[in-house]
């Protein structure tokens, strides 16, 4: 391929992607408005739209509003052309969702487990993905890919190097799942996936500097800086559940001492709650219910909230975000956690760090990570599809 031909190929691919993303964002829209707002000439737009219609990524519908003259035919992005699978692989649960190309959840499935080996979790994961595949509606492209958010250090090749709460080391999950299903697979750290889910579909849409605190069995942090997911040098940023908040604190599964997640996670909360009802183990939902009528249970949330505030305060001083979103399992305890978190931050951070800062709880609740990976899968599919057809 000559340089000239190659450059034309790249420009065409870029323009086609631009047109598709523009229609996806502004659906319904006319060809004339696409040309006007993208700066592309009308014949280029018409040619690219024809290709996208052939590929069934767009469809046309009756005339739109006229600004004088003949009313234009409107173009719509076809969100039902394919479907994406997203899995939030938790320490003690699996949440799987099937979404269309717009991120709308079509089907979901969840299961809980405790203390399973890697092989047992792998079996459950495969069963879950198979179930989601079976639930996929008939469409042009079928299941376009699988995204998995996992708790731990994930490298750029989709290998889980270290997941202390699962006791996993060096699991080549991307390769394993791709070999099983022969579909493109994206593996992401679950907190990074949650941050991206909030940016795309949640309360972080307007935020350019966003921190997502995933507070579940452990704690992870996803960071979006200047609108882009920050992954660090090798993809391991955000392991803040393992920052030390007490150098004389207890041992952590990561090998460190006094880690933040030992004081502020769901696991820390449930461990402390063991004494509330004669040693009977309570789950989070039972504890939230109990806190409304049991002062000791409410005090436990207050303490966990204070410790969440300790870590979040350090994050605020480090990154100066405009928005901190608290999600994952503890996000459902907002009514008991919000006040102690805000109280601690108000008393311990500088006024200039608090200025223009919003602290909220995830609107996506436990779906943020699964939605984040489905969004990545869709974006990858649309790029691959465009490359293949350009």
C-alpha cells in the first residue's frame, strides 16, 4: 500500500468513525446536519452513511423537521445491531449483564458464592457467559464481545497478576475466556471499569477529573483525569485499598500492614458486625436493615464512613478531582455512610480542595463496573468493524 493510499485509508476510517459516533450521540440526525456539524462535505457524508446503512449500524426513518424546502430523511443509530456482555467478577459474587450498543441492559444474572477456588469460579463464569449468550436476541452481529471487571492488578494483556482477596496470581483470563468462547475479550480492573461506567452512564458524565471509589469486600479506586481513564505506567494505578493508614495496623492479604480496606470495606464492616447478634454472621443487606432500628449497627456504619473519609481525603489532596463517586456494595448504604464521610472530609481537607468538589454515591449502584466493560467492548467493536469495512 503506497503512503498516499494508506493516508486515504486512515482518513476514510477516521471520517467513518467520526460520522458513526456523531450519529450515535445525536440520533436522529439528517445527512445535511452531519455535514454541517462535522465539517465534512456532503458527498463524503453521503458515501459513508451508505456504507453504514449497508452494515446495518444505521437505519433511516421518515422525514424530520424542515427548515424550508423538502423535509430531510432522518438517520438513527441502530443500537440493536449487536449486543455486549459485561461481567463484574466480585470476590463473592458474579454479576453479568447483556447490553445493546447504547449500553441499555437487556438481561442480567447474578450469583453469590464464598471461598471458591479459581477453577470453581471459572466454571461459574463460563456458565454465566453461556446463559447471557443464550439470552441474546437475534440481530446482525450477535454477541460482539465480552468484558470482565476483576478485583486486582490487571496488566495490559488482560492477565490478572495479583488479586489478593480471591487468592489469584498470574491468571491469563483474557486468553482463557477467548479460547473458550472465540469472541473478543476485554479484562479490566473492576474499579477502573466502574469509573468508566460512571463517566459514560452515571453521575460522572460532566466530570473531567473523576475518582470512583469501589467499596466492596476490598477497596479499589478508578481515576479519570482530563476525561481519560488513568491507568499508570503498566496499568496498575488505583490500588488505593492497599495504601497504609496505620503503620502499626493488622496484616493484610496483600502482605502490607494497616491497609485502608482493613478499616473501610464491606469485609471490615461485617467483621465488626459479628458481635451484634450473638456471633451470627450478618450480610450487608441485613445490616443496613438493622441500622435503622439498632444504634450499635448505625454506629458501625458511622465508623466505616469515617474511615472511608480518611482514604478519600488523601485521594482529594492527591488528585484535586471535581467529583468523587462512591460505588460497589457499600454504595447501597448511602443513608448511613454519607454524613460521616462528608463530616470527616470537611474537617480534614483544605477549603481550596473542597471548592467545586462534588461527593456522591453511584447512581448505577452495583452495575457501574459491568457497564464500564460493556462500553469498552462496544467501542472496540465499532472500531474493528470500521477497520474491516474501510
